[in-house]
């Protein structure tokens, strides 16, 4: 899967632009807050409908403007997302036909890797759950749909529990809906982890250069969800909060039988997350017959040189990558990165410029 053309109009702090990325590694450099992540976010937002910063759709429209647009040409498909700030409306077109975000996400596959991912192992359980849900949603349209339904029922049940005297019949209906959707989500999470674990040991050994067994472990209930919810209901009513369900489960990274979050070195933790990334790409290829677009946003500062070199060597040769870095000049980059970069774009003050020395970048900017 390749982005052949990207055009942005009034998107965050970026000046209007049209660029034709390479099908390999596209390196985007510039100072902090120049707009590197915004360029990557535009691709991710089209694919997922999720913002990397902020929560409102209006946040991506440039200051002082009332509308924005993103256009992508991907594997021959023409995609356009138009945002109307006045009407708070979003229009999605695929080959000039109106589509929903779900329909578009089923066609456009993107994997994002940021410093936030590198903190998943040490962070809070909700970060690992979000990582897991986002990863499964990338390969399963149904998972994303059921997850959204589950979260909506959670909100309604939470509102009911905050009432002085919750209606027991309504509460039972909500509990049944949570059991049905929550049990399915748990089963899908466990299956996804089983598939990743088939690839992780080999990928980890390739990244770290030594024989160690990395596996993921799903930290969820050992009894049926229906029983958990039934047993917890009196306490939930008393405390006015939801106490059990997949929204409270966790994910554990185990290296040779030890919990990496508690006992792993920083290097081992980063190697584990790089291995997970590689396994995700393999799983995506198995599912769709093509690699997703890979966005590596500002991860060079988090990876040491040997680990970065091995990661670049292990990435699929025919995958399209957008890699950002805070370097002001290509000479500041590791030679390994410069050697594999097919096109280099510099961003400063919201304007994107192909570096003349490369001779490959093509850009139109207004």
C-alpha cells in the first residue's frame, strides 16, 4: 500500500501543499513544532478518523480558517476528506463517492509508531489497552465497530449507576449488552495476541541479537464475564462505578518468564516494542496481502544506533515509510538512515521543501 500523492489545505499549521512521496522511506526533518507530526497525522487521520492531538475535529483546521481538506492517492484510489468548521461536518469521498469512516478505514491501512508507543510498557494499563484496541482495529473492521458499541453501553450504564436509585431492570439490560460485547472483545484480544506470539520470539532475537523468548500475556478474567458482572453488581451500585470488563484488563510483556515492565532494562523494553511493531506488519501482510503504510514519528531520538540499524534492516523492503526527525540537516542523521532514505523533505514554519541535494522530492506549495 503506497501513498502516491498527498495534498493538504488549511490543515493545522501547514501551508497548502501537494507532494508525491516515494514508495520507500520518506524522511521528514525539521525543528520541533515545525509541522512534521502534523504531516503524518493527516495520513493517519484519513485512515482512522482519530486525532493525535486534541479531541475536536475543529482543532485540525488552521487558525482563522473555516474549512480544511486532505487528499490522498493510494494504490490508484482517490480519497478526499473535507472538514467544514461552520457546520461541524466531515465529508469523506473515495473515488468521488461518499463513504463512511468505517468504509474508508477498511481500505486504507496505516500503522503508527511514536514515542508514546515506546512508553506503553512502562505506562498505565489504559495505554496498553488503547494500543491493543488500535492494533486490532487496524486489521478488523468488526472489532472497531463492537468496541464503539461497548463503550457506548459503558457510558449509559455509568450514567445509570450515578442515579440515586438505579432501575434494576435497565441495569440488567446494560449488563447483558456488556457481557455479549465484552466477551467477544476479550476473545478477539486473546486471538490477536496468540497470532503475535507466533512471530515475536524470532523478531525479538533479530532486534536484540541474542536468544530470548518474548511473549505477550493478556491479563483478563479467568472466569466468564457474565459471572464477574453478576458478582460485582451490588458493589457497583454501592460505589456508583463500573468495576469489571475488558475496559479494565491489561497486557503484560514477558521476556524469558519475567515481566519486562518490572524487571526489564530500557534496552530490552525498546527491543520488545520494536519486535511487536515488526510482528504487526507481518500480521497485516498475512491478512491483506500488502503491507500497511508505516509512520515512524520522532522515534529516532528514542532508539540507540545499533537498535535503530537492526530495525531498519528488518523492515520489509517494499513497505512505504514516513519517518520524522528533529534534525535540521541530513548530515546530522545516522549514516544508516541517510543511506535508505529515498526522499527527504524539510519542514520549517509550516512549509515543506524537498531538499535540493536529493533531487527526488516533488512538491507544489501555495
